[in-house]
C-alpha cells in the first residue's frame, strides 16, 4: 500500500488510461476523485473501485467546474496529495487542414485544461505532493498529421520543468508520464478506427516494441503510482517514457 492515506485526483478518468490509473491508485491505498465530462462512466469506475473512489463531473476547460471540485475536495478531505492531469485527446489532421477551431479544441483540453486543473488544485496540494501530467511519445516522433496534437504534448512536457522550479519551495514534485502504444477506447472514439483496424495496428507495431507487446492502461497506472509514491521522492521535472522501449531503440515510426 504505497499510497495509504493519500488523496488523489484523476482527470479524464471515465475511460482508458484515466480509468486504469484510478484503479491502480486505489489499489495502493489512495482515495481517488475520478472526474471527467460525463458522469455515467465515472460512476461506473467509482462503483467498480468501491469505497476508495468518488465520481465528480468536472470539465477541465471550465474554471467554475474546477473551482467547485476543489471546494468539494477541501470540504471532504481537507487537501490533496496527488494530481494526475490526464484529461486530453486529439486526432490526426493534415497540416493544410488545421482550423482555428481545431487549434482551440486541442490546446483547450490538452494544455489549458492541464494548466487550469493544476491552478485550481494548488491551494489544496500539501507540501511534498506529486503532480503527474499525461504527455505522449508523439511529441518526439514527428508522426504525419499529428503536428497539432504533438505540439500540445510538447507544451505540457515543458510545464513539468517550469512548474518544478515554480513549486520547489513547497517540495511539490512535477513529472510527466509519456505513454507509448496503449490501445484504449480513444482509438475508436477519437481516431475513428474500427475494431479490425485497431487489431491490425496492434499486430503491425507489436514487433517494433522490445517488450514484445503493446501497453495497457494499468501499465501507465503503475508508472503514475511510482511517480506519486515516496519511492520516487528524488525524481522531479522528468518525463517518464512508458512505451516498452519502442522510442528508445526503434528508429522508425509507428
């Protein structure tokens, strides 16, 4: 129980990496607030976890929502120890077709949402707390048609370094976790892939992953648990790549 007695917040927790990470945090003893735009899947996650979780609808792009969430956490638990700023998303858009709406949408959730989440929770974060931001290996890979999404992830990677300095007087550690190929519901809902296409993609990239498999939401959750725990108390300002060794040793592109 590495996180026994800790209070955690996971944004975008209704599906995928957020859901898997919320489970892992609770399994390690934390009480977890699971948040997102849609209450129904959050309630399912909280019910599955049990007494160590509470579902709260909150849109990370809405500062009023985040303020209400912060007030609720303060009233119920007095403060926070862990923030996993996970909410985000994106889809491929050719460079020539990027619109103002696309820019606002992806930067709004992936960058502003992270900033607003951390801002709202700062007064609640206890000294020595841990902030973890979900970044992405796409920030390094130069994938075709992903320039906008990759730029948002490069931006939040930068947050981990700047905020480490901003918050060092409070001993609040800020790190990123950079997932590799982790098939989740977003592959169909955001990327528009069919189940058959997802499986074809998995089959194609698996030989390129030294670990011999694609990742799972729980793999990312394990990394978040580590970064949130005392086992990583001398680690801050880094982006932990969790991709089975793919970007470290493979020179091609997925």
